[in-house]
C-alpha cells in the first residue's frame, strides 16, 4: 500500500523534529550519565527546558531548508522555465540557513531576492541550536561540494540527518532518490560514508513511500548502495545494525554496540536498529534512539523520520506534537511536499512555504 498520504508526509517531518527535540538534551552525555540524571527509563519527554516545549536543533532546521530547496526546484520546472538544478537550488537554501545562524553567508551568491517564505518569516528559525561546525565551515567557504570534487573529508552525520525530504519527493525511483540524497549531502560532507549514508537513507524513505515494509526497504537500499564506490564502511554499519536487531532485545546498551552516531554511517545504523525493533510504535522507537552515548538528536531525528512516515501523524503522541516548536511550519512544508507529488498535471505551484 502506498504511503503517499498527507498524514504520512506530515508524520515523517514531524517525527524527525520530535526525535530531534527529544534527543537534544542527551547529546554529548554518556548513557551512564543519562540514566543517572533521568532514571532507568531515560528521557521519555521534552526535558531540556522548564516550559516542557520541545525545541528543534539544526537537524530539523536543515531538513526544512532541504525541503524548501527541492520545492523551489520542482516549482521552477513546472513554471515552464529552464530546467532547475536541484543541487544549486538546495545549496541556495542552505546558504539561507547559514545566514539565519551567522548572517555572514558567502558574498558570491545572491539570496536576498529569495529571503521570503514561511521559514525565514518565522523568528524561531534564527535560533542558534548548536549548528554543526562542518556545515557552517563548508557553507561559509563560498564553494559548493560535489561528489567528484569534495569540499572536505568529513563523514559526520550532518549530511544524512537532513535528507528525508528527498525520499518524499523522489518516491517513484529509489535509485534516483539515493543519487540525489548523496549529492545533497556532498554539498557539505565529502567523505563517502558522509554522503553514501545520506543516499541510503533517502532511498529507504523512497522505498517506504512506495509501500515497502521496512526490512524490504533497507534491503533494496543496500543493493543500490553496493553499486557505489567506497560503500564498504556504510554497508558494514548497516549489516551490524541488522545483526544486532536479529540477535538482541531492544536495549539502550545494545544501541551502544553500534557506535555513538557522530558519523553518517553510525547515525543511520543506530536509527535503523531502533526502527526495526519498533516499526509500528513511534514512542518506543524514539525513546530507544535518544538514550545512548553520542549524537542523540540526530539518531532521534532519523528514527523519527522513518517511523513517522510509517505511522503517520495519527500514530504519534499528540502532546509531543502540541508542545513542539514550529509544528505549524513543519506541517505546512510537509503539505507542500505532498502537493508536489499529487500535482500530476504539472500545474505550476505556489507552495505555502514560498509565500511571504
């Protein structure tokens, strides 16, 4: 059964944002420290701030700008103009994100005329939530990274955590979704494990959006991964996650056996381990993904994208949605992504995220 329902698109983006916000307070903490501070069940709600609001980090910010760039690319094509370049379209959106965090984007690209839209009109998007140093440095350099001409040798998880919208847009071609996800990650992350993990994640989202079961989606994406050079490290991490899923019970300690999630392949593998254990239980999957030593907001975000797509918004705790900052904007962008795919007549769009 196809997942091309609006509720699933909303679930994917909201799920990623919820996992991001829930995992933010445990980032950089050890598992021992998490359990000592929050109890044996770990973090199970928004605990970072006293007002019980879940505040997103750069993971969700960059996911939203990825979506905005892809929507602009699609809209340009449907307006009958020259075929857009999706890498440049998303790169321009990332420069906008850079400006929200530093107000010091490179001078060789003019983004002033594109500074409108629901993202940049929301004051919360300008909040600095520990933006990744690799992304900041790469985007501040004035150059755009490509797979064949990498901008650095980083394999940090800043590439994989932001590309879920690729799988939502390119739902009918998982190989194409892989390629585009990898290329968009390579804008800032030049190591193969940094962009191939993103390609694999994009393909998984695409396969799930076609209606494949999670295990089948992972296997299909691994087949695509094997066609790329230097895939061994990413493939090994995914296989480790699958082996642990098949041989262990879901436990915070078992998540730690995969790694800490700072790199692309580890973040993806941890998220797949958690998602495989709880493909139909959003709450349990997220809690498992955010209580470990390491980059918990990123593993929470990736897991949330996957399970949110599978369950849809209807399968997510309502209080987590109600207390999530920017939830209305996130839903709006998910609606635009869905509109891009159901508008099969090729009618030019004016998505709400592009409006002032």
